[in-house]
C-alpha cells in the first residue's frame, strides 16, 4: 500500500545525544515536510523540501537538520542544540505544486522523549 | 504571512448532538483552507478543503464547513456526532498568489479536542 512510514514510533534518548528520525514515502510525491507537535500549540513547521537535493527552513528550524538525497526519503536529525526536543514529530508529503491539491499525507508520527 | 486561530481548545458534546468547531484566519493574500483530523497517537488526515467555488464544502464522515470571506472564518460543523468522532481537529491555511501558485506550506491552528460523550 502507498503511504508514509515513520520510524521509530517511540524513541528515548539521553540529553545531549543527536537522534535521527526516519521518514520514507512511496507516493512519488515531490514535496516532503517535518512538523513538530506539542500539546496546545498545533503543528509547527521545522523543514520542508520541494525537490530532491533542496530544502528550506520552516518556522522552528534551530537545533534540527535534514537531508533530501532521494525522493523517497527525508530524515530529520534532532541535534543536541535543540533546547526542548521532547515532542511528537510528524512527517508529511504532498504532490506538487501543492496549490493543485492542497492536501498533505501524514505518517503516524514519532514520539521522542529526552530523559 | 498568514495565521490561524481555533477559538476553542476543547469541545465536549453528547452523542447525536450537533457540533461546530470554530476557525478564523488572517492573511494578506487569498487563501486555501483545510480541516484535518487526528486520532490519538496517529498522523493527520484530511477532512475537507476549500480551494475555490462553492463556499459550503462537504467532507468525509458527514462533516461540512463554510468559507466566509467577510468574517475570515471557516467553521467546521456536523449535525449529529458519534463516539467515533472523538479526536483532535486542526484548521489550516495555505496562502496563494496570482497565477495559482502558493507559498508551499500550510499554517496550522492550535487544534480543538472534540470529545463525544455517550
């Protein structure tokens, strides 16, 4: 079945460690996105990529890094510079240009807890 | 730039009652508008969207929303809710410019938790 796969679903890490969250899609979508979700704050955009080998910072990019070497993959690294990394992370993709459909397809999320 | 405000953080309602989840937006350009639903510990899925045309939009699971440009609102409604509608609902806006292109990223509201009681 077509869709977006995020892994791991749950992740525990010690403070000061970098962690990488995986996001893979087989929908043949050009655009991919990473959002962070905190209770009562909705979804905030971390990074997005409209095409392979290109990505842009979203609203809260500090302390995060991404790569887009393949169309299917858009991994997110949460670095030790991120002050408050405990959150629910959502990856999404969309067929481009987004204006034609306006719809994003989401993975099931990765819950990161920093101890 | 655009922003979205969901006026209620939590909405409790009894089964089979009607419900309205409120959403207001601000934008310096014309917009596309969306409602997404999130069930516990899952990703979001699209309920409905307004791109153009009729201001009353029907979506999945019996939900509908009305785009009101003068009020800058896009409230979500359902005439009779079920227990299975218990979830968090997000309103989102996408700015658009002349020619149909967009800024390419959705701005989400803070979310409204709908709890349906038996």
